[in-house]
């Protein structure tokens, strides 16, 4: 079974005034993600929203500006995307969607062995989610039109790394 993982499509990453905005590149993938979400729902496949969610004093803020602090506006899923009751929301504190979460357990309970990734940032949370998923023996697909970053060079490197090193399928 397949599942769609929508990674960090949160106000702090997507809104123009977000703490770590991806700017126009992040905004540019919204319609594609909506289309894929509709396709996956129509086929009865699970939709999983992955949400960066930090404490105020998170050590990650030594590297990045404070962002996606729990229970703040910036940590909310953007309003352009519609979360339905049957969708799963996973909150994470690290780059990988698997680290310290119940994502693997949820996917295995649903019989998922193949995941499709969309969201931000390609070179951070998407890349590290893909790496952990491959280490857990999931088939991993990345929609090239469905991922973005605030750093175009790092975005392209991550796509190449996921394809060439991790063995993920990058779908054009």
C-alpha cells in the first residue's frame, strides 16, 4: 500500500512572513500537493501530515531561527491544505519524520510499504525522512514538483542524493 507524506507545509515555512520561509518556491508547490492529496484520497491511500513542532528552548535553534514552536500560529498547517478526519498528523522535533515519532508504527499498521514525499525543505526534512525510510526498507518516491527549499543549490543536491545514494525514485 502507498501513503502520501506531506512534510512541514506549515505557516513558518510557507507564509511570506514565516520565521523560516521558503518564499516563492514553497508557495509554488501548494497546488501540486493539493492535486496529489486529492488523488491519494480518491484511491483510499493514507495521507500523513508531518509537522515540525518544537519547544521554546529547542537545541535546533542554535542552528536555525526559532520556528514552529508548539501551539503557535507558525506551527499550524497552511490553510491552503485541507486536513480531513481520516488524515494522520505526526508532530516531530527533528529533521526526520521517523525520529522520535510513531510514524513507522502507523505506516506498518496500515500496511504501507511505499511512501511518496512532498513538502519542505528538500535538503533538510525531506532528505532525512527519505534516508530513515530507506533504512526502514520503505520504497521511497519524491515528487520533484512537490518539494521545495529556501536554498536552490541544496534542493538540487538533495534530489540527486536521494536518487543516487539512497535509491529513491524522483518523479518528474
